[in-house]
């Protein structure tokens, strides 16, 4: 992997507010760490970093960092992680992993295919990526940015395993050599697709019925709006809509047409 030059500066602004001010000034907050020194906060030029990422095959970049006004201005580092904004794709933060030229490191390298598989071209099969990345170990300058695998010979039911991939000179592939990386799957028949659709349709009514039962249980516990009121007792009139209830102990007004009670005779004075 060929290294590229990149300028960096010690970072004094920290936390979310500091990072926001940096991005507004055209800088990207970054950090560098490794076994040779303590982690250090840095900042890099946004345009330079985005240009490097745009022109690289993958985000596996080996950079010669030149840190301005620092006790160790020259550092060799791998781009460990790049954080992007989920909507705009803008680079938000970069992690650098400092390495030594004579020390082997392990990174994850993407796998790309070339050619069209026979099983896809003539048999209608599907090319499947079982592993999109594999781990490669070697010196920093020997590490590849990506691995290319020829799949033109693959037929239906065949696969390329990790042990069959040619590692670049000076490197080795880490992992189980029998694990498939790329394979060609047989096309699904109409019967299989119909059976799968029927299983999905059969599972749906059961879920709806279970939800309905829960709703019915809740309805019994608390009657909903519009439930019937208890019937009034015989001889009692239903209160008028909006009328206030009669106070406790208050005398009832005589009904229209009812006889008034006779007045008591006046007592004679002695």
C-alpha cells in the first residue's frame, strides 16, 4: 500500500461545541493512537481528507502525517475509521492508527469480483458475497487496498474459499481457510417462491387475531364510548341533560297537578 502525505495540526478545541467550530472553519477533528505514544487529538484539512478518500479504492489508507508544531512531526499511520454524516455524507471524524514500517499489522480488506460466473450467465444462478471483507496481515507498505477475485469459472453450487484466494506478496490471509467467501446459489423455482409466500400469508392472520383478542379483553375491562347506561328505576325520571344533581337532603318539588298539603289552623292566643 502506497503512503500519501497529509498535513495535521494539534487540536485544542474539544467536545461537541469545539468540533462544530472546527468543521465551520473547514477542519475535521481527528485522533491518532498506537503503541508508540499516547492518544493525541488532531485536526486535518477537510478538503485534503475528502480528496484522499475520493481518489482511493477503499478507506484503507496509509498516510505520512506531518503534524505541525509537534515534538514528533513525522508519523506513519493507517486510516482506522472514517465517520460520515448519515444524510450529507460529509466527513465528521477520522481515526488514525499509528504504525511502524517494520511492524506487521492486521486490517480488514474489501473483496471485489471480476468476470461473470458461468452459473449466473447460463444457469440463472445468483452470485452471493458470503464475506465482503477479509483480514490481511503484513507490513504496512505490503498491505493491499482491496482484493480481487475472478469468479468466471464458478458454476451453480460452487464457491471460492478463503484458502483459494491469492494473498499479495509479503502478506497472509487470516481466518478459516475452508470458509466460503463468494458462491453461486441455484435459482429458486416458482413452487419455492409460492410456498414461501403462502407461509408468510398464513402467519399474518394469526398475528391479527391475537391483537384482536387483546383488544376485546381490554373492551370488557373498560366499556368504550357509546356503551348503554343502566336503566332508570320505575317511577324515577331521568335527569335532564346538563342539569345539576339534586343536593342531598333537599325537598323534592311537587309535581304539577298534585294536591298541596293543607295549612295548619292558626293557634289562638291565650
